[in-house]
C-alpha cells in the first residue's frame, strides 16, 4: 500500500526515535516521491544524484522535522534546497559546462538536459537568459558572448550574475 | 517514472544502518536560546558599563522607552523568524519581520525630520559624538545573540541562508543595542534614531555577509 502524507509523517516521527524499519519504509517512499518531484524539473542524468543528495540531507537533518506539521512540505523544502544547490554548482563551475563534461552522453539525455535548462532560462529577462546560455551552456568567453549578444563585457558579467541569482530565487519562492 | 537506482538502494541501507534517535528541534527551545542570549547581554551590559541613572531612578524618558521597546520587539520577531527558518517548509511565510522593521524605521525618520533645521548643531553635539561608540558597543553586545542564533541554525536546516543571515544580524543588533541602551546616557531621538538604529544596520550587514557560508548544509 502506498503511504499517504499522514503515514509518512508518522514514519518520520518513528524514525526520529530510532525505529529502523519505519525509517527504511520512509526512505523508499521518499525516493519514489522525489523521483516524481524532480521528473519535470531536472534532466534524467542528474536526477539520481539529486535524489541521493536529498535522502542524505533528510538523514542529516531528520531532527528538523516537526511531527505537528505536514511531512511533504518539509521534504519538498529539502528537495528544493538541494536542487537549487545543484543548479548553482552546475552553473558556477566552468568544468561543468554541458558540452564539455557530458560529451560522452547519448544525444537523448543531452537534449533533455538542454530542454530543462531552457525551460528554466525562460523565467529570466531575454538579456540575462541569452548571456547565461552563451557563456554557461555554449561555453563562449565573456568577450565572445559580448560580441554575439551586442552587450558590453561588463553588462554580460552583470547579467549572468543577476540572472543566476534570480533563477535561484524564483525556484526558492515556488 | 524514475527507475530505482542500485546505488540508491545501497545508500538507503547505509542510512538505515546509521540511524540514531534524534531530538526534534523545538521552536520553544530555540526561543529560550534567544531569550537567554538577551538576558546574558543585559547582565553583561550592566556589569561592564553600568546602569543609566534614570533607569535606576525608574524615570526613563518616553522616547527612550518607546525606542528600546521597539528594538526589543523587532529583536524578538527576528529571533522567532530565525528559529522558524531552521525548520524547512515549503510555503512558509517569513516576511512578517519586515513590518516590524518598517515600524522601527520611524526612529531614523523622526531623527532626520527633527534635525532638518538644526542639523549642524545637532551633529556637533556630544550626543552625536558618542554615537559611533553606541554603534560599536551595540554591535559588540549583539555578538552573543549572533553566536547563539548561528549555533542554533547550524543544528537546523535553513533553506535561504542569505535571509537567515540577515535575520540573525537584525536580531543580534536589536538585542545588542537594547542591552547597551541600559547604559547609554542619551535619550534624544536624534541619537537613538541615527546611532542606535545604526547598530542594528551594522549587525544586519555583518549577518548578511558572515552567516550564510556557516549555514550551508
């Protein structure tokens, strides 16, 4: 039987007392819920890592669950935090530019990743989305992106910084 | 539908094996930590800098009482916000402190308005010269609350470290300057509105810059 919100809350309260059987059931159900939660948001090749990161965070922060409150908003907050964290690290590091580090991917996940990222970028003003795509996804240098977009180099930097901050904030406020 | 990943199965077994009973983070305990830090700040302020004469005579001016009460109120609201943010929850509204902060903004506004026609003499008065000392003392006395709330949040899981850091700074600045107000000899609106509020702003800036990296999890 698929546990509902109330039984997941009860399982978590039991896990807080050290009940391992309840904890195992809880984690299995959380994995299933997280798979569905991330399905429309995260490219498939990042999803398992994100689910595992979220389960680890749930384990470390088990004490922060308040059994008087609903369970799923708590789990969703942890999942969202890990997702934003992954997005930040994905964008922050030049070695994680999609075209370089994931050259070995098959076309299908690469396209799926691209679609997911473009869906995220559609939340931003055009100027910000354009330079983020050029620099962080296409891998252009700041000067190349400035030439391609018609923006000055300093504006490209500002737009990348503001765009990434806005992206993280828009996810956090969902 | 995501297929279960074998590594995730192994991870779940590892996590189950490592499970230890935990004491749920309680809002009441969080507020007790904040209240204790305020009490210790008061004791430290009185011990180190003494009690102002009008308080010992129970004759404090209304401006002083209103201003210090406002600092305490905003400090309590910001502390509560910090404690609540330690427990993650989608849909939680943490914007209530802004109204209290807006209320407190009346103090510097009143200070500016009341000094419009006399700002030269007002800012050359002894009260203004002591102002920088109040900012520093308020910030220093706020460090106790600052440390206590940061420690509490590290036990928790704040999902917006920047906001949590800012709130930590606001709470510690308010409690710090409320503590030092027990000793500060000035009661005029210009001194309190500019310099005492300045201590809150200094701590808020400190919290926004220093705390977020300490809260990442």
